[in-house]
């Protein structure tokens, strides 16, 4: 008795199709968290107030270089760094003072808890 007498050609195609389908489906589960993560789900540690101040100074230098704010901001005086809640989000609000500022005298820099830049403005909003 051979395999052809037990399984008809139509059933053979069905079984072959199912095996191929299951093979491709199992491959699709090999993403982050399934054996080889690419760092997508890793938590970035939150920064402290000193790091927020340093990050704010770095962004002031970047904004001056990009001519988004005037060069007097390179001598700005640090005011404070506080965590604020905006709805469900928490952000660092880092403020600097500059009496010689052309557009404004106080610069507000918004950072994610991890220190990533969100925005900067003179209104604090």
C-alpha cells in the first residue's frame, strides 16, 4: 500500500498548502520580544534635574547655532528644572533667564523624562 492510495491528490494539495501556511505563520512571530529584540521595547532611564539642566544648555547652544534664538542666550542663567504633568504626559520644564534676550527674557525648554528634546519657546506653553 503506498501513500497515493491512502491520500488522494486533492487531499495532498490541501495538506501541502496547510504546511506552507503554518511555516510562514510561525516565522511572523519572530519579532521583538520573541527571541531577538532590536531594542524597540527597552525602557530608556529617566534623567534627574542636573541632567535636565545640562541637556537644556546643550539645546540652547544648538538653537543659537541654528539661529533660532539670538547669541546672547549662550550666557543665559539657569532658573530651574521641574517635572510637570501635561494630561497623561510628564515632561521636564527647564527654564533659563537672559535679560539681553531679543525675542524674550525667559526661555522654556521642554524635555521628555528621558531627556529627549520636545520643544522650546518664550511663552512656557
